[in-house]
């Protein structure tokens, strides 16, 4: 399967039919009111969001679930932070990923995030207790089972509540943003520059980070930042689509044979039309192409003890392409008879800061 074929596997007939039905329902029903069944994270400007979703579904009719879940899933604001700064809001959707979540929030505080909104999909008590101790974190609880499209709906609900006239950093709990633009080490100066040149989003290369094989068999989970310091420099390719300038490759393709899309737009200003429509790119699509790639997302997807989570996600089936990537991870692990993974090869480079990623070829 080519990368282009893989990219368009999302356009299955059932998704198209669902999207068209949702488009029609949004087009004829402007009478929906805020319901208490939707929880305390209320939808603000519901009619405006129906217009946004109608525009999105006209271009991407397979995304009906994003619009449906936006208007139907219950989301409760469990806790409002007591010590926040105005400016960029960081949105994180997570479930029981406390080790990575701690490092994630610490890192993004350091580069200028003043408020976090963690959308928690029924984590355990330990995770929630830690989140409650963070005075710059709002906690939103959603109990609806996870799917990739529902994740986008939840993010849009957060954007609706906090406002479309501000910048958002949208990351997963296993991602950490590095700023590669020359002369910018913090987010606020960067967004001011983006505003000056008329950009509403910034493109990032997602770089899968990994360790030497010994760590996966013997290492501690909380050591992942000091151990997962390697990345590929020569396994990438680039293709242009109408949705975005796509970059593929990295260790997931090299080790698992999966064509992983590595382009993302984590820094985003919704404005009057913007929608988080997919985990890798927002709508309107025309604003995604020809954007400079000056950000990097360090992606810590593989750390010791993750096999149990792979099994849960494989059984869930709600992740991209029916959770096929997690099923493949389990196949490789079972062949090795343990949790040991080997990503290291003669093209591995060691990370020492954002400038390290300038060595990457083919982007």
C-alpha cells in the first residue's frame, strides 16, 4: 500500500454516508439548544459551530462523527485552575498516562504555556489527584469511549468554551513541542511573529524518539526523557496533498512497516472558521499547505511497560485505522517474546536540543 492509499483509507463508505447525514442535519436544524445532558462544559455560539462543521463536512464528509460528538457527548468541567496566565492554552486529551503527562506539562510550562486544559477520559484516582494539585490545570472529564474522531470533537468543545479568538497548543500526553524557528525559544514571541505575517497555524514535524534496546527490557518508565534520546535522520519522505504537505517515515515505518504521517499543526488560532478536524491538521485545509516547518514534536510513543496499553487500544478499535498500529506493535513484541524493542540503527542521531533536528534529511 502506498502512502497516498494509506492516507485515504479514512474515506470508507460508511464514514461518507454518516458525514452526509450529519451535514444535512446541521443544514436544516438551527434550533438545537444547550442541554444539561451535555455537562458543565457548555457549547458557546452553537449556531456558529454548526456553520463551521457544515463547511468542514462539505470538504471532508467522512468526519460526521466529529460534529455529532461535539453536540452530543457529555463533558464536565471538574476543576478550574487558580493560577493561570493569559495567553496560549494547551489542550491535552489523555487517559492514565501520568508519567508522560508530568513531563509534558513541566516542559510546556517552561516554554510559556500559562494554562492547561486536560481532557481526561476516565483516568484512575492517582492521575486525577495529581492533576488537582496543579494550580494551572483545568480538568475536563468525558466518559464517552475514545475514538480518534471523538477526540477532535472534545478538543473543539474546549475551544468553543474558552473562545476562538486565542491561540491553542494541542498535544498528546506523549508529545513535547520544540521551537525550531531561529531566534524564538518561547511561544509568546513566536505567536506574535505568526500574527505579524498573517499565519493562523504553525506546522511541526513529529519526531519519534527512542532508546537503546536495553532500556525497553530493563529500564524504568520515569527515565524515558534521559533514555529516549535518539531519532532517525534518513528515513523520511515528503508528499503534497490538498490537505497538507505530508511527511512520512521514521522508526515506525522502519521497524513496524507502517507508513506513519509525521506532519502536525499543534499551534493553532481558530478565528472565525477554524476547526480541529483531524489529529494531524485543522480546517480550513487551504491554510495548511506551503507553511514553513519550524516546530518539532518530540514523540515519546515507546517506553517500557506500554504493552498493556497497546492491548487495550487494540481491543478498543477506536484509534486510527481501527487501531491497526497497536495490533502491529503487539505482533512484533510477541515475536521477540518480551517487551524489548530495537529501534537503534546506524542512522540514529542523539538529541541535544531543537537544533539537533536540523540534521534530518528529506523534509
